[in-house]
């Protein structure tokens, strides 16, 4: 059985990592005041929800709807979203990036990690440069990650509760999973993960068909309601003709005011529109042939062999230039793989017995890793390093939970990092992660460097 959280949830280290997450994600978030990478699409999509012009995107609408809602609350007009930089819109993804860190800490604690290793895992995510960069621009991946991880945390909380609180947490897990798949279809793995976890739990609980049917209904209908509801809002906010018309059928176009074929007598039900758009999204994902110089293959992601060049600033008079790369902290990315391999080799050679809670945590993390990684193997469209984020995060969970167990005293489970050697290694790892983050921070925040300094950060030829 997974350990319960200590009743006192608000630990000093949790407050520390939340504070650092706020600083790292929000510091100078409006720099650069230029459109960076795919911001060009998402800010325009958000703007169309304000001006009502129909558009098409290969992803479900929730993330873009949230950006539009933030734009409305922030008073950013559709014209600024269409033609300007709209950098104030970055605050929403950045806030999501902040929240990812405490949620991740909570997952580790719910899985049974000690305070020391939950802090180490959260610090690894906090100080990963790739996750930092992705959360600081007008993109939806930080929201996707937050929804997916929150669904797992909520389910872990639900399985440790009884009575009404279990139903509350289970409903929240379903809500967050629905939000994940309503942002991008890859978020479906969040729902699949808690679904498989739920099935596993049924074999360990007394048979109660009323409870089983009720819980299953929550896990099915709440995500479905969120998904369908996001499309209802999508159609309701886009009644006019726009640049997405060409993707839709002629009958669909006849329902859009301002279209050359507009016919007020043409009627399509919501379900007709819903079905057509999802089919078009699926076909477009399957047939997407666009290429990109910083696209990468799935087998290069674990070693981050190909980062993404997000932005290049103008050269200064002293020969320096600002650059932003989506590049992970190598200490975290490569160190995680090393920790997993060395830990598994140690377990195998010493025949040490892992605790039942650790075994379950490793199965969850390993299964989630494969569920998020293997589907990309057969995808023909151009892909990028950020498609690996979910798997990367679960690899960190695997490494943390494995070493959490291996450094815990077998004779006294309350003792961890008991030897001076283990404490020194822990401190060295934490310091290495921090140094790696600081070293690559200029490529995360767009701090100007001269050509020699930039080249010193290009550890692999494939990074340029």
C-alpha cells in the first residue's frame, strides 16, 4: 500500500520550491518582446476566439480557449493577438509551469518518497532548462503537463481516502485527465494511466458493483464532458468565416457568416460539427508533411540530441547576441538515465529486495513512461523534443523512487541518507543540477553571449 502523506503537508522545502518556481518562471517573462517559435500560432488562435473568425488547429481547443480567456481578462484585444507580440499572454503558461513543481513534489510524496528525495525530484524539474523554456512562452504544453500530472496526483490522493473525500479526489482526477486530452490528444495517456491504476485497485478491494459502476462513470463521463464541452465553446465562439474554412466541408462552411457560400438556411447540429472536426483533426495529424530544421526523431529524445532553436535576437555593438534554445539541463536528462541504469544494475547484482510500495511506484512510472513514449515510434509527422516531456518527467519519478528505496536503511525505514557518503552524494547531485541550470540559463532566458561563449554551450554538434 502506498504510504499516506504526513498530515502536515506544507513543509518548508515545499514553500522553497514554490518560491523558486515563481522566480524562475516569471522573471523577465515578457522578454523578448518578439514572437518566439510557435507563439505565432497560439496567440492568433486565442485572438480568433475574441473576433469570432473560424480557424483550424490539429489539437483540441481547451488550451487555446484558456489562452483566449486570459487575453480577455488581461484586456488584450484580438488585433494585438493577431498582429502584435501579446507577450502578456505568457503569464498563463508560466503560472502553469510554476504549479507543475509542487504537484510533482506531491506525486513523489504520495508514492512514498521521503522529504529529501521528493525535494531532489522537484528540484530536478524546477532546474530543468527545457521545462522552464516551454513554460515561458505562449504555448500549451505547460498546461498539458499540469493537467496530466494533476490527474495522477488526484488519483493517488483518492486511493488513500475513504468516504466523500475519495469521491472528491476521484472527480478531480477525472476532471484533470479530461482537461489534458482536451488540450492535446497526447493527454489521453493521463486518462489511460489512472484507468489502469483504477483497474489494478479493483482486484485489491472487496467486490462492490455499485461502487465500481459509480467510479467508472466518473472516470468516463467527466473527461467526456470536458472534451465535448470544449468543442461546444469552440463552435460557439467562432461563428464567422476565417482562415480555417478550407479545412472543413462545403456544408460546414455554409454555416459560417461571411463565407462566400454562407447560407442562413443551412443547419448542422453540434454533433455533426463535432464529428467532422475530429475527423479532420485526425486526418491532418496523420498526413502532416511539414518539416522543420529542428525536428527530431523519437529515438534521439532521451539523450536530447536535437534541441529546438526558439529565438535569435539582434546582434549588439559589442558582438554579442541573445539566443533561446529548448534545451534540457544535461545533468538532469543524462543524470536521470545514469541513475536508473546504475540503480537497476545495483539491484540486480546485489539481489536487494525493493519495498512493495517502491515496486508499485516503479511500475507506475515505468508504465507511464512507455505509454507516453512508444506511441511516437510509428508517428510519421515531424516531431520535437517537447513531445518527450511526459516520458522525461516519469523517468525522473522512476530514478527518484528507486534511489529513495536504495538509500533507506533496511533495519530502520525511518533512517535515510544515514551515512556520510550518501549525504555527500546527495549534496553533490543537488549542486550539479543547480550548476547545470545556471550554466545553460543564458540559452533559456535569452542573455546575450559572444560567439565563443555560445559555442562553449554547444556540447554536442547536433545542438547547433
